[in-house]
C-alpha cells in the first residue's frame, strides 16, 4: 500500500494522494514513477478535461449551416418523426397551437421567478419551462439569437424571458418566431405584481382552458408599435386554437387595459402606487412587491393585466343586467421599454392564409365515431350459371371410372 494513500488494496508505490478516487483521469500519458498504467498524467488536475474543452471549441467554430445540412440527410426512425419532418419541408396550411418557451437570464429576483411561474401556469400545456438560471444569457438583449436556437430545438414559436439588473431590476421579454427566425420581440418593465395564490378563487378554474381575451384602450391604436403590442399580447394569452367553443368550456376572462399614468408611478415599500388604480379590490391590497427604481413620467402609458372567473349564470343575464366579476389573478402592471417590430413584408407573409383545395364530399363515404371511412360499394347482379367453382381432380377420375364401367 502506497504512503499517504487510504485506498484499500492499493499497491502503487509513490502515491501521495489521500482519498484518491481518480476522477477526471483518462489515463493517457502517465509519467508517474511506480505506476504500471501508461498514459496517466495526474500532475495537473485540469489535464483530464482538456480534451473535452478542445471538442467544445471545435463545435463552436463549426458553422451552423454545415450542421443543418448534415442533419437534413438524417432520416427519422419512427412514424411520428417522419410526420414532423414532412411538416417542416412542406409547411403547415393550418397553424397549430403555439408552444411558448419560458427561460431565465443570468440574474433574477424572487418576484420575477414567481411572476414567470404564474404566466407559465396560464399557458400550460403548450409550454417548455426552463426555470434554472442560465449564466450565458448575460445581456439578454444581445442573446436573442441564442434564445431563438433554444426555441427551434424545443419546437417553440413564442418565448418569455426574465432578467434583472441593478438599474433595471424587473424586466421581461415577449418574442415571436416565424420560419425558424426572429419575427419581433418587446421588452417590458414590471411595475407591480400580485401572485395567483393570493386570490382565494384561483383554485376553482381548470388549467388548460381557453380564455376570452379583451384588450382595450386607445393606446393600442396610436402607432404601429402599439398595434403590434396588441397583436403579440393576444397571441400570447389566447392559449390554444379551437374551431368551436361551448359555454361550459369558458371559465376565464383576461382583460388587458392601457391607460395614461396621470401621476408619477413609483412603487413604495409597502406595495402602494401613486395612481388611483392600486386601490381596487382592497382584500388583496398591500401584497404587491417592492419594485425600486420603476418611475414613470407624465404622458407615459401603463398596461394592466386582470383575470376574472366566468360563471355559468352570466350567460343567462339580459343586456341591461351587469354581471359581477370575481378576480382570480394574477394581477400585474407593466410598461413598454424597447421593441423590435417585424418587417412589413415578413409580417404579411406570416399572417397570409394559404388557399387549400377543399376535398369534394362523396355521398358514398361516411366517417364513423372512431374516424374510420366507411364506403358504400354497389355490386352488379351475379349470374349464378356462370359461377366458377373449384373442381378437384378426384371428381374427374370418378367420372372416368363411372363412364368406363358403363
């Protein structure tokens, strides 16, 4: 047993490493005296990881176009994979429900973490949730291309990111993709936030239900940027695409209102706000978080998000009766900081509807409850005199024998 080595059964002379577990050693290039293993150099603990660093460096230098060309030659192994590849090549005539990527930057606060979690709960199940901190997303505005690559890898056409800095402690970004390229993105500043668990009626709704989205305010008609903001907010919170709706399936009402900040809007330590909107629903007042540094001057616009519970009794009311709405959260207010609007030609291409040839319906084909096609076939009347029957050789032999006996 070597001196200083506590490994049982070690007979290597000259071993001075106590508790050596030989982790990270590829046992190539060993020049230690008394070692019978050729190829291991343990003089530098980082030596074992140099090969991995070189491989990663070579992968970063490789061009993305070469990688995509190489992946195009790879064929899918399953039936589902073949369908996905076929849709990518030919495109989809009818847009399916959009998946949203939720990802964090290199820094975040607990408030932003809870905020992203509540938005994630509203978007389920069309989500890809990455709540861990990503150290490589330092300046998240400069890392949009990295987020686009992650979206493509996870088949997401929407992304929602959060980031926090000293000057701007509460920011989130909503962006969209088209044809695996960035279409537009908008940077917002979070002014106030009340989580969903602070509302007692939040547990009565079923997750995954499609809401009614109402976006109101003259702010969304001012210029092209505000019109695109309305479009991306509706695209974000509309949830899944459906052809028809029933009264029983409608349980949520999402209201996004834009109003002008009359007074300088500064969040105080107790969660109160300078404008008159913070006094609504006093039962949850005071739970707003401390957002220091968020101030708005006169003429700025604030957007507020509210979600209400829709009951069945509301559909029986007349036009004169006013329904009572119960808030279920989350409640937050935000304002626009920066934006990158889409190009006009690219946006028109993205919203273009493709004319698909309609299949001619046939009266002879029906579809059952399981989706199987049942076809009705008309057969002509058979002539049984010309009906072909199978004759065996034994019958022929028996006829010959009977004829010879006669």
